[in-house]
C-alpha cells in the first residue's frame, strides 16, 4: 500500500529559531528536502559550494539568492525554480521575515544537468 498523501504547505513546522529541513525522499544519489525558512539567510560571507547538483523550487514566500559571478541577486517567488550545478557557489541573501518561505530542494549527482523549459513546452491543457 502506498504511503498517505501529504501537503507540502500544511502543516508547516511551528516557528523556531532556525530553518527547518526535512528529508522527503532518499534514494542512492538523490535526496528531496522540504525547507522552511522564516527570515533566515546564509551567514555573512558564507557560500554554499556543494559536491552535488541542486534543483530548488520556491513553493511559498520569497527569497533572495546570490550566485557567485552574477552582478545582482535573484528574487525568487512562489513558482520560481533554479538549477545549481555542483560547485556553483551560492547563498541565500534573505527570506521573507513576515511569512514562511517553503522550498523544495532536489539534490542530484554532480554530473546532473538541468535546463529551463521553453515557453512552448508548457502544457496549456
């Protein structure tokens, strides 16, 4: 029998001092996490430099994402997704302090690649 259906937006963890990270799926070389941020940011001067690739989607809230080599940070809002190849240095500049920012993060082997969907491939059902 399959596990029960879950809603990634409800319930959310109660307010805490730190970002809440929960593994949703684990398989060899793959990890899917739900991350709930409330005004959290990467520590000053800290950059993620991961051995694995990461595809991240903002489900709710908003955040600023800085990527090394880009002049301006990216504003991410609900529905925005970014693929970060392995060793793509990045940091979370800020997350919304007024409401939770809910992320879905998929971690993949270093050789994984990702491309945005061109507008013509979006389903208009």
